[in-house]
């Protein structure tokens, strides 16, 4: 009799619990659906901004929008979790995936400050992985929400990746112009694809297979974009050590390909065996050997490498293996390749200086960084934002008054339409110079009027052949923009041809 009564009581509680869950879902289903959608949207995209405002509702007021959303979600999740008691299977199948995503949203933001603290500590510590003191609490919270231990470990690593990506994209590429906002949105997509659900299910541990090509003028921030990608890869969590398997500072290796002669470059990339050539007195590990399994290699100035080196890099991308110089041993490469150049690769391909097959292996994704002049044309206020960011890096602070003084000093002497030929890199030096001397007059060179007038007179008199026309025009353009690359872009000539004319 007692057993029948006990069974009845359990069944009664179960029915009561299921009815409570149905009531909660009936009330919150639309809100949960919006939260689940927001969880998978690009945080740098306009769609996410619009949905955030909608989710914050009237409760947001003057408060931070995200903080209002986090509070609203946490309140509703707590009520639902009490009824579920760690069993997601109590949810009706049509609602299960949506609620699961809402729980993930809540858990991610619950540990947001802990992840941010870990990122700062790891950046300061360098290549030795830091302890993760909140890992136990994280795993326990996931267990209470109904996730398995394996899922909890994976999401600990995935959430760490998500937060690193947001941090390095936001900090590395400051500015609010539409073109730069699109770059940040594109960088997030490069890391997590355009479909986060697809990434979460199938690609979270396979993104090393997707190489990235970054294009843009000198000084635009291609290195910062590459670093944001390279430091934001997936890194597994090791429960035995209570740390992530690698430090993100060690996961990103950068090589400027233009600074090495061809023979030395191959050794720097692939390593060499002792005795492989004269002077090889010991074994040397190249960057492909030093790259960790979840790391990334940044090949800067990829447009400068010779065809033989292109062939060897192509083999690495195709076969995911390589051999050190002087060795027949095949070594495995499991990292991601990021390449960048300020040169016109389409022109190099037409001229036979850049292999088509190598180009197509590099460009799983192509990101173009806009020049500073374009960004300031779109939003002049961005100059002040960039000055503030530079000042903060240099001094640790950026008071509004000092930022405005620096901005006005720069604008007063360069003019509001200054084209910034050196882009963001030049702006940083401008801030340094104003801090030291109080002046910055710009680096744009203008052709001496006498030389320009003589050239135009020679053209009018018909006294120049085709070579003379090109040489004179290149000299005038170089005086204006100051780089071979920009002259080559404007004239549709090869960079080496431009250099030859200028050296005549």
C-alpha cells in the first residue's frame, strides 16, 4: 500500500513539474527563441545590435544593454532550471535545442569576468599556460544545467576561444567607421564561420584547414588582424593540469618573408638538418616545426617570395607536411596559415610571378583592410578614437582633454584632408612626435614644382619617349605617396619596374 502511495506521489510531482515547465515555456518561448538567435549572431554585426536592443526591452533604460539582457536571461533560466533539475530531456523535443542554447548563453556570461581575467593573466605570463581557478565551478554549473562532463570541457575551451576572439578583435582594430566595422565582423566570421551552429556542430576543431589571405596597404593593420586570428584559435582544456594545453601567446608565430634571402628563408620556414649546407653546424627548427597543433603561422609579405618557395609552401598547404632542408624526413603541420601582402596579387599572377594554385590554396578567406584615409572620410571622428587608443597604449591613460589637444595639433598642421600615406602606423608615430615636439607636419611628399613644370614642358614639346614618360610620371607619383607599392598600384606597373624607373 505504501509503495502504491509513494508511486502516486512521485507521479503527481512529475506531472506538476511537467505542467510548470509547459507554463514557463508558454510564457517565455518567444524570449528564449530571440536569445538563442542572439547567441549565434556575430557580435560585431548590426543584426546582433538590433536584437540586443529588442531583448533588453524597457528594463534597459540608461543601463548597459548587454547587462540588462544578462540579468533578464539569468532570472528566467534560474526558474526553468529549478523545474528541470538537471534533466534537459524533460523539455519537449521542439524546445530542447532552443533552451539548451539559452543555458549556454547564460553560462557564458556568468563566467565572462573570469575569462577576461584569465586572458589578461595569460598575456602577462607569456608562453606558460596559467591555472584556470574557475574551471571547477564552471564544470559544476554545467552539470547542474544538464550537460555532460565531456560537453562541459569542450564548452570551457570554446567559451575561452570566443572571449579571446572578441577581446583581440576589439582591442587590435579600434575605430567605428563602417569599413572597419565590416573588417571586425569579417574577422569573427573567419574564426567561427558565418553559421555558428554549423561551426559548433562540425568545424570547431577543424578551422586550421582554412587558410586566410589579408590584403591592404602598408601600415593599415594587417599584422593586428592576423594576430587577432592567430591568438583566437581553439585550445583544449587539460583537466589533469587544470590549465589549457597551450598559451595563446605561443600559438601565434609571425615571419616577415621579405627580410630573408631565399636560402635562409627556407631554413627559417622549414628548419634544416645539421650539415645541410655550409654553416649549418647544428639542427634548426623552422616555424612550421615550432607551430603548435592548434596554432597559426603568419606569413607576412607573401607577395615577395620566389616561385620555388611558393611551390614548397603550396606542398605544405596541400599535404599538411614538410621536410627540413637537407632531410628526407616528413614532418606533420597541423596549424593554420595566415598570409598578408600589400602587393597586387592579381597583377603578379598575370605576370607569372605568383602561382595560381598557390593563390587558391591561400584564399579560403580574403580580408581587405581599408586605408586610414577611407576610414576618416567615412567618419572623421575616428581620428580622435584612434588617438585615444594610441595614447592609452603609450601612457596607460587617455583623458579626453589630452586626446582633443593631440587631435587638434595633428589636424592643424596636416590639414583635415591629409591622406595619411603611412596609414595607422604613421598616425602612431604622429602621436609620438606631437608628445615629444608638439608638432607633426605630415610625411606626404610633394614633387618640386620646377621638376613637375619641366616634365610637363617636355611632354608638351614631345621631347620624351615612352620610357621617359613613365620615369617622369613615376617620380611625380613617388614624391606624392612615398612608396613603390602605391606608385605600382596607380600606374598598373610591377613594383620592380617602378623601382627601376625611380633609380634611373
